[in-house]
């Protein structure tokens, strides 16, 4: 792209702490390198509707510490249609945008991949999702902050569980990925984690009850990944009530608490690195890639690789949690 054109930046899908830090980094790095920037409000829906305005250095001052996204975000069913993407392209042309930086999760990057192929527009993705489920990067924007929020909540729940000799099933976000559940279980000293990568059946639940409750403990914390298939924390709590009525069970669904709050230092640094790297990628002629972090280094990950749904979770963590929960 030439420097007479603008770099467009948008946030899409679920919000994640650190998105504002990424917007700031993209904007300031672009301006530093001689580009101008336009912010697109409400994601792809705003791109269709023409909700665009130029961003200056002053516009992104004092936002690095703020959760959420100053550009707002939204789901856009219209962008999944050819007609919707055609309207978005008209906005791109009218606003003289020569490249697009998309901050979001797998759905956002899927949309970017299709859009880039249809209209030959350089698109750069930044992995913005608390689920940490994008392939090609060790960590995603918002994951660390959400993880710390969960641990803080579980620490408080532990006080009540211990005081009342209760089993607490705590449901966390993650969809089809168990990173938040598994890591928060280890960090908070929980007795078990029920994750999509390691489906819990009757025998495993019995194993947990036998080791975690009957032998040594009067209370326990079980972290459960949200799952429409399994029914989440409520499903497992109901099973314990039916199969082990001698135990008092409670359920806590953390919900959107996990998304909000000021980003951690790690998320601010990650977002800043990725934002700068997105502009560097455009200067190098890169297109249709996600910027990731592998072993501490920034890498360019093709969209097709980033949106695969099989990002592996280290199975040794399951063994570690099992060993430490005795």
C-alpha cells in the first residue's frame, strides 16, 4: 500500500482486555512510519455502515490501561454474506483505506480471510480473545487478564467453600478450548478441571470425588469450561447432587466478569508488540496473516493456520493438576 492511503483498524467479536493497547500501538506506530489511520467503529458491522473516522495520537492517549475497546465491537451476520462484504468494500474505497488491521478471535479472522480473498485487500490480524484458542501464537490478547480475574474470584470462593464444607463448581469461559479452566485450576489450587480436551465421564467424576473429598478434604473447587454440549457446571453439580447426596454443592458462573477490567502488564506489553508488528508487516508487504508470538518472538501466521480449531493444550498440565489435588 502507498502512504497516501489510510490503515484501517477495527475490533471484532468478544471484547478482550488489551484491545485498547493494541489500537494505541497500531495508531502510533502507523503515524510514526508516515501513515494515517482510520478507526472503524463496531467491527465489521460498522465497516458496512460507514462508521469510520481518522485517529490521531491524541485520540489514543490514556487508553492503554482501559479494558474493553474504544472502537466498540459487535457481531455482524451481514458480513457473512456477499452483499454485506460488498457494502464493506464500498466503505473501504470511499474512505481510501489501503489495508486493514483486525483485532479479534477466530470468527473475526475467518471473516478477514474471506474479505481479503474477494477484494485483494491486505489484511493483518491481531489475536484478540480471552480463550487463547488461536493457533500459531503462544498467547492471545486478553487471556492473561482473564486468567488472573478467574484466579482472584476462585480465591474468594475458596473461603466460602472451606467455611461451609461445600463443593463449588466454577464455570469459566473458553468454548471449545480449556486453557482458562486448566491454567486457572492449577493457579488457584483447585481440585479438578473439566475441559473439552479431556471429557469427564462417570468414572472420572468418581475418581475426583474419591481423591478430593472422601479421603482428605471437606471442600473442593472444580473449574468447568462452559460447554453447550455437556451442560457446563450445572450439569456436573446436578450429577453430584443425585449420585452423592451427602455433599453440599454450589455453582458459580463467572460469565462476563472474565472479560472486563484493566489489562495486566503482560497483556499491555503483548498488545503493544503485536500492534507495532502489524505495521511492520505491512511495510514488509505482508498480507493476510495474523501476528503471533512464538517462544518470545513475533511471527507471521497465515489466516488458514491461525483459525484451525485444534490448538493443543499441554496434557502434562492435566497430570500436574491430578498429582497436586491429593
